[in-house]
């Protein structure tokens, strides 16, 4: 079954989730370089700042998307919790896309 087309808010949520995930990955690579190999701190410095901005942006967009797209409470909570562990926002966004929460007309029953 194909996923329904994304709403503009759904596209913004998808972009925020991807940006948050990419900056998490960059920060993890930077931590390996800083603490594992001891070669440089520059990557942590750069991606630490980028990830901080991406994290806050993702949280704000999650709340706005939850309200505008009328997500059920559990989807709202999952979107906020997904920002904590590394790289979870990307698979969550793909799942939300698949079940229709990012489309203009979600097909899920409201909980």
C-alpha cells in the first residue's frame, strides 16, 4: 500500500526529523574522533551546535505538526521521545509517513 501524499506540515516534519538525525550522526562521529582517536575536537564543536539547533527545531515542529495534523496523543508523545536516543527521528518519520500521520487526511483512528 502506498503512503498518502504529505501535507506541507508533514514535509516540514520530515525535513526536521532528517536534519535532527543527520546532526546526531555527525555528533556521534565527532565524539568518536574526539574521544576514540583523540584526533580533533572540531567535529564535536560544529555538530554540537548544529545538533542543538536541530533538536530544538525538531521539538517545535513536532508540537506544531501534532496540533495542525491532529495527531493522537500517543503520536505526539512518540515524536517528542524520539528526539532523545540517537537517530530515532528518521525511522519514526518514515513510520508516521507510512501510516498517514503526515498527510492532510490521516487514515488512523484517533486514540
